[in-house]
């Protein structure tokens, strides 16, 4: 897919697997997204204390070890910089960890200035495509209950709150709820419903 840059020149937009040298951009993107999305939800001191260098080290390690561990990081790259990323892999929740056809979406963020431009939709399609290729039939994620923008995005993509999972969190303002998406990779006529994509 092609778009135009600030000078009107055609620039590629693509989703791809992250490389270790993407770690700094991913970390900076995550900090910006957290400080915007979670302002007024998480304590200001916690958001201010986010350490981009430490996060870059985390993402470098995650990307480097990802394939062997079964975890993946995808990025949305416009040809100049990374505008969004998703991180996903084996389920970590006790009630789902034994199911090989279930994966967890660990992180899903876009640069605040890219919200509403299609970056998130593109990344979600690519994430679901990787899941389908791997035989994953259901996915889940945890989202802050007060993150209404994030919850709306997931609902529009077919995700639903999982009634079997109790909310969790470190305090009344940081309650997280579990969302699920089923029927990933199924075709019309299969027994499971097809995942809605935008």
C-alpha cells in the first residue's frame, strides 16, 4: 500500500516483522502512546518515570529471542519511521496456557498522531493473518477498563469482553479486563464464526 509523505511523495506503508534495530523506535512509540492514552488513568508520576532506554533493551531482547520463544513483534513502517507495533505469542493465563490454538496479544500501540489513520487496523489484520497461518483460532488481551478509546477499537474489530475472566489490576483506577476474539482463520461454512476485520 502507498501513501504520501509531508512533501507529497509516494512512501510505502507496510507491516513487517520487527528487527532488533527497531527497538529504540518501538520504545519511544510505547512511551508516547502510554503518556497520551493513560493520562488521567495511571498516576502521572508513573507515566513520567517511563524509561525509554530500559524499554528499548526489553524490546531488543524480546525481538532477538522471539522466534525461539514463539513470540512475535510486528511493526507498521511508513518508510521513514515506525508508526505502530503489536507483540503477541503463547497464552500466559493459567486457564488458557495449555491451549495451543490460543495466543495472547501482549501489546498493541500506535503513535498518538497516527490514531484514526488506519495504522491500527492494518496491524490488527497482519496480526490476525500471522495467527491464522500458525493455526491460532482464538486470541485474547488485557485492556484497562478506563481505556475507552482502546476498548472501542477492539470492539469494532470484533473483540468482546470475556465473561469467564475476572477483572484484575493493581488498584481501582488500574482495573484490567480480558477481551477475546474467536474464529480466527476460519472460512465460511466452518463451525466457528469468521473473525470480523476492518
